C-alpha cells in the first residue's frame, strides 16, 4: 500500500469549475506549488503501479481508479506527480489526459494540510 500526506495546498490548486487536482511531490517549483497539492511519501516502497480497480483514499473518502493515463505511473513514481481527474473518462483516447488517473465518484474530495492519501 502506498501512503502519503498532504503538506501544502496551492492558492489556485482546487477549483469547483475544474474537477481535477494536480498532485506533486516536494520537488515542485514555486510556480507549480501555486496550482498543485503537494504531498510527502510516507511509505518505504514509494513505487506504485497505478491500475484500474485500485482505490485511492483521501482520509476516509474512497475513490476507485477507472482509467490510468499512459504517463501516470512514470511521472508518479519519479516526481510524485499525477493529475487526479474526477470527471467521466472521455470515450476517445486522444481526449484523455496522459498523466492522469480518472477517479469515481466524480466529485472532488475535501482536502486539507495533513490529509492522508493511500492507494491500495
């Protein structure tokens, strides 16, 4: 199981208009921090293989991965970055975000500094 903790939430990181959250590790630049949720890995094995049917939890809010973009695993494992998308998976592959995981239910979670993120 992968675990991390939210350490910072950028001023423009969460918008009710856009059902997505940009997640980044501590290496994020100052510009990225403004629009991202920053997290720190808390498990020794920080490599994860994101795949469909896994669950992602934000404290007690549980989501199921519906789709994993082609770049999501590489980016998440190298720099802690993935786009969490809470909208329907587009039918056409060329309309999907390559570094995203699509999650259900299709509503943004409530996040705060200290929120625990787990993937299992």
